[in-house]
């Protein structure tokens, strides 16, 4: 059947109505939110709008983060030690929004305490944590874990995946990804963090001992002890989409390059990177990211023998090859400019959180389980490993 050109203008209300069904009759889930920085609080804004969800405990090493989080959940108890939040009587599930080096340790503690877990990406801070992550999940099969790779829950990306499965693209042999920004966040300036308000040893955790540094504390993503730079912070989102869409997860080889164009002497991780990852069947996946120029923004493009599929966080576009034998025509789903660095409506995060809560209530699988989190993080680790090889 010939597919004619279609343009879908997604209505926020219409899609949200189907994506977030009412569940007023179901039991309340009591949540502990730990690592209550900006990312966690962003998720909390969705949670407090959901029925039968109650945030009862907050845990963070910084008084300021706790105070800001309590504005969203005024009745929640607060703790400097996240373990006390996890162990509080009546807690059913834990949301982890901490720096990367705490993701697996906090997840392990929560699952051992018989709590369901939503943990931000990347799941692992290093490949060494993979065994511990798999073991605790195997030991706690009844508990539901969702990794914060919310693009799997975005309606337009779910539809885009179907095009690949229907072989509209033919054989996909190459994937292009980017996450480009132009930001002044790199500048090192006084942040006004009172050291007395921070449990610095609690923040360091398993990282090497070092004196308090407010810039590292507030910009941990760009320091190897706590994060993994652009690959683990940004590429991991798109590489997960590629894994999910193509059902290819094992990196066979990686070649990477990175430079400090605007962050020399400030960041440890490069501010401009590229990597080429090789997968089974000769499929190549290329990613570029920078903080010096926002051209192309955040996007992924699947290239196949019969056509190409462009996706970002707000739209997809399928374009058939001009020499293709297929009768398919151009397909567009979504609105707005290309390369969105933010979320289309309905918010994919809200749908992703709801998927986790539904899995808890109805004993179903989550959309982004621990294994998906491990493989997407591993791709980022392979890219960083190639980047850091001394020539």
C-alpha cells in the first residue's frame, strides 16, 4: 500500500489523555527522593501532580537542595543521610537523582531495603559497577527498576521505532547523533556555597578524598570522579534510542577524540567530543557533542538503504531514498524547529514516571530496565575509554 505524505500536529492534551490514564482507585505509593538537586526536583514536579503518589522522605547532602525540594513536598521528612530516607517506615519506592557515582550504590541500598527504584542515567559510573547492578536486580526480581532514559516513553519516538521495524528504511547501516550547545556554564565563578551546609564526605562517597570545591560540587558532571562528561550526560540518551530501535547493544570497537576549546583549566572532561562506535553487522554509530556551537542541537538520524529517519525530542521525519524501490513518501510527526534540547508535550518524563508507577502497581515490566541502563552506559564508557587512551 502506498503511504501518502502525512503531517501530524500533536496535541498535548490529546496525547497526554491516552498516555496518562487515571488510576484514582489504586493504592498510594509512598516515595523517598534522594539526591534532590535540580534534576530530581524537575521529576518531583511531575510526581506531585500524579494521583495516589506521595513524597514522604527527602535525602540530600546539601541543606539548600533539601530546602528547595521540601517546597515541592512540604510534608516530607528530610535527611542528610540518604539511607535514613530509604529506610523510613512506609516508603515503597525510591527516586534517585544523585550525581553519577552514587547511582549504583544508592540503587543497591534501595533494592536491598525492598524498595522499587527510579534511577537517573547513566546507570553506572564505571564498568566495574555492572556486576553489582546485575546481581542485586537478580536477587530482587519482584522489585521494579526504571532507568531515567525517558526518550523510550516519548510518543513520537515510539512511532518512529515502528517505521524501522516495518523496514521502511530498508537495512540500517549507519546512525548519526549530536548534542550541541552553546553555553556559558563553563565559566568558573563564585557560587556562594557555604561548606558548612554540605556533607562533603557524604558527597564524595567512593570517590578519592579531596578538599571541598564548590565548583566541582555544583558542576560534577565534568569531573571524572563524579561524572563522565558529554558522553555519559548527553550521548547516553541517543545511544539508548539507537540500541532500543535497532536491537543492537554490544559495542565492538570505539574511536574517540576530544578537546577543551572553551573549558581549558576548568573542566576535566572535554567540552567538544566525537566518537565512532561499531556494532554487529557492521553498523556504525557516530556521535558529536560540543558546548561551543548549538548548530544541529540534539538529534539522531538512522540511515538505511531505503530511506533516512531523523528524530529529535519534538519530531521525526522519514525521507525515502530517491533511488528507492519503496513506494513510501515523506512522513513527518511533530511540530516545531529541529534539534530541540527540551521536551515536547506531553512531557516524556511524566509518561516515563507513570510507566514505572504502573509497573509497580500492576507487576509489569518497565520501559527502561537495568539491562538497558547498563548497555547504554557501557557504550558511553567505551567512548570515554577510547578518548582517554594516551597516544
